[in-house]
């Protein structure tokens, strides 16, 4: 009887340890996937900024025909003027909507991309680039350039844009919550220079 009880106790401890190890591995894997998604999103933004002739230092979408009315809590960050496009490309953060994970999504409004890599200038839409974006960012001032949006209310996607409209420091902060409810953040950033000649052809 004593041996049986001891065996059950040992198996229980071992089982708990195994569950903890598996849980930690799953959390680490999910966190790694989130960072990969952030890096992919930043790479996509980088390519498009490099194709732009100018980056708006104001963050204002006033006068952009067809740009949608944003939901409360949304923030416009990047407005790109790309050669041969009739309208700018806009990147903004907005509260998540199903089926995307929250709290925020990073969204691109612009022309769809054709299978051959060219822009479809007749079709402008909003598409989620990456989800699980944090609702807050650091309140530190930009070392160079103008903060978009303002320092006081940054969320997990923001930029410091040079007044020349040619350089942007872009920041992405993801928020990961594991199965136990513990939250952690991961961030990626890059300094991006615009170019006057687009990499992508326009149709």
C-alpha cells in the first residue's frame, strides 16, 4: 500500500512537471511565432516605404478620397505617396475585430497586389497585416523626426518621421498572452528610407 501511494505521488509530480514543461514550450513557440509575424509585417512595410517618393510627416488623411471612416481608438501612422498611384497608401492601427486577435490590428489601406506583383490601382481596400498589436507604446520622445501619432497617446504601432518626408523609424509592439493569462510584449523596429522610384509596377 505504501509503495502504491508513493508511486502515485511520484507519477503525479512527474506528470505536473511534464505539463509545465510542455506549457512553457508552447508559450515559447507561440511567442516566437508572434515575433516572426511582426518581422514579416515590418519587412512588408519596409518594402513599401522604400518604394514611396514621400512619407507624410503629418499623419492626416484629410482629403484622401475613399479612405474609410475609422473606428474609435484607431490611429493613422504612415501615409505613403507612391509614384504612379492615384491615392496614397495608409497604414494604421485599429481595435481588433473577429477573427483577428487583439487588442489591436495593424491595417494597410491601399491598392490590392496583382499576382504578378503589380498594384491594382482600381481596387483600394483595408487589409489586416498583423494582429496582436499592443494598445500602448513608450512615451519617450523621438531622437530624430516627428512622432506619429503624438507622444502622449502612442499605441503599439508608431513612427518617427523626418520632416523631409524621406526617413521613418518604424516601431511595432506585439502583445502576447499565454494560456495562464500572463502577458508579455515583443517589439521590432527599423529605420527606413524612401525612394523616388517604385519597386512595384502599376497597372
